[in-house]
C-alpha cells in the first residue's frame, strides 16, 4: 500500500465525509480524491513529473498543500515539503541539493520562489486549484508504488549548519502513522486541528498522514495564533491538536481562555521539547483539561520515540515518559554503546519501523547517526530515573563544560521556568579565559522585574548547585526560533560574549 492510496480508499468508504476544512472551503474525501487524481495527471502531462522525481512544496497549511502532497505521491514522485519562511538562498540550496525540478507554491508563500523563477526554477501556483484543474480529466490515476518505494524527503530544521534531506519510503511513514493513530486513538470521527506547519515531520506524518490513514477530518489554517486555536476548537469541535510547547504557553495566557468551549478536545499533544513542570501545570489549569500528551522523537525517526501520558503529568511533567511508542524501541547508552545505570547520563538511541533510510546523498553523515544494528543516535543526553522515566538533559552539542564540570542547559532552563515572571529562557555556554566556558542565560520576561539579574540568581540559588547558576543573565525581548518553535541557540552563541 502507498500513502496516496488511503485517499482513494477513504473516497470509497466515506465519500461525503469531510476530509479537509480550511478557512476558504470544505471538501469531502470524494472531492479530495478527484483533485488528487487531476493534479497528479496535470503534473505528469504538463510538467513531465515521473517516478522518482522530486517535487518541492512551498505552501502553508491549506487545502492546496494537502492536494499537492498526495498528488505528487500518486504521480510516483518524491514530495519535498519546504519551510515557507526560507529566504531565496536557503530555498535554492534545498532545491539544488534535492534535485527538485518543480516547485508547487501559492501567492502567500511565493516571494522566494519568484526570485528563483528568474533563474529558471519551474513553478506552479495553486491559489485556485479548481481553475487550474478545470480541463484535466478526473479519471483515476493508477499508482503502482509499493511499501519500499521512496515517497518523501524532509529537510531538517537546520538549527546548526546546512539542513540535511531525510529520506523515507512509504513503509516507514505508514509505520509512524500506525503508531500515532493507535497511541492517540484516532477514529474516522476524529477532527484533527493542524496549525503547526506541515513542512515539519510531526505535523505532517503524525497528523496529515496518520489522520488520512484512518479517515479523520483535517481542520487546517495557514498559521498559528492563540485566537485562531481557540476559535477553531470552538467552531469546528476538533478533538486533537499537536503544537510546540510555545503554542500552549502563549494560548494559556489568552485573557478569554476561561470563557471558551474547549470541551470537544480529547487530546492536547505537544512535542519539540517537554513543557517544564510549572508550565505544564499552568497549561492544564488554563485549558481546564488533564488530557495532555508529550511526544518525543526526531525527524530521522519518522518521528517516533516516546510519550508521556496524561496520568503521569502530575508527578513526571518535564520527562518524556517511561516507554517507547508502538513499533519503537529505546535505549540509553554511553560512548561505547553500553547501557548506563539508573540516574546516569547517556545518549538516547531509537529503533523501529519509522527510521529513515538515510540522509539524501550524504552516506558519511548517515553512517555517523545510524549504528550497524539499525539504531539511531539521537544526540540527546538523558537519564532514566528510579521509576523508569526518561528525562532529556540536553543535546550533546549543547552541553556546557565549565571548569571541567558538565552543565546541562535544560536543567537550568527548567529552574528558570519556575520563576513566575519568566516567559522563556535559553541557556548557553560562552567562552571564558579560565574555565573554558561559563553559563549564560538569555531570558524573556512576562513583565518588568526590578533588578532582574540579581532576582533570578537569587531564585536559582536554592534550586541548583552553585556552578550551574548562570554567571551572566541577559534579559531579551524575544528569543530566535525556527518555524517549528525551537530556539536557535547557535544564533545566540554567535551574538554573545563575556
């Protein structure tokens, strides 16, 4: 079975059931399948897209994105979703690296594409799908792709260095989709709210692909705002939402959240980083729900990994759970790939059905992260406590070594998060002549705080060992993030000095 085949199956099983609800329109599974056929035929006939070709999508969350994603795969090609916020040189790098001959875009996200079109990039605008496809046959398109055929090339968010293309076949992504559909109890009656960009692996594979496999309704909008999240939950009676922790922190502060009807929601899901314990409790109170799920994983793993269930949030919020998700295994190992003891730091490694085939045209980089026995080296350092729960301490590359002692930035960030005036923080190591590195915290406050640096240090002193308390604290108006909500610490390091 291939991924696009589930659209056709849903059209047969649930022809009039809502498939996609967007701000502009609502389409049934029968209508979606028809236009997937038409666009697949249009790309093959008008733009010579063939089996194995790469087709880039520079589109926001929209009906057009969903039609394009499945049409590219139905044409036998490999879909390359691209972050819509990239500048022209960044987009050009991905197009060249992937070898994508065609770009599908729209007027909302075409600024970089137009610049590259002057250099010969072949682009198709999908602002009016009906008009574009009005003269194209809607007869079924036979797609003979099977489980082992390549289907998607997802580029890492590039928080350091150039992004790498992560290659998947249908089997891997359907394995990930099965995992999430089971773990999050998807049903054909489920209504999935997608405001996080489909150009990232979790919203794409855990929501769009998994929901389509089951026959759920996709409620989509091009961007995220707290108002939009609350409005769409109320209006569309959605059941599931996946968001970055920042989406929950911002929405929890909405002045009208207590007056909104969020009762349809059965699953509030977050990933891309855990919610600190204090933030998790505030979110549970603000959303008037105890149905929060933390999911942990990497693009290279599908993403699949672990999950923290609602019943564990009261005592284990901030951890990533105690077990691997369905079809996945986890281990915690030292530098020699040997298991570590309880409460001892080690690297998380994952294996399972959702693992990537490798990095596109980068065999050396692939060999660095995939072990000979098929485990993915995540680069995340964690401990496993006495109850079996995993706590991510930090990225291997973010570890601070000050005076020969290891400092894990996330531990300091969690302690800062417990201060009532701290909205967000990022802790980094900066060069120090004597200690090699010293600890620095970049902090965003909710409101003015008198003598902020001293007040925050005083707050941290009883919570952390002395060597972990930042010697330097800088109050900032905002931290740099990528489109998936992750803080870009390499930009902070580039700007900081002692």
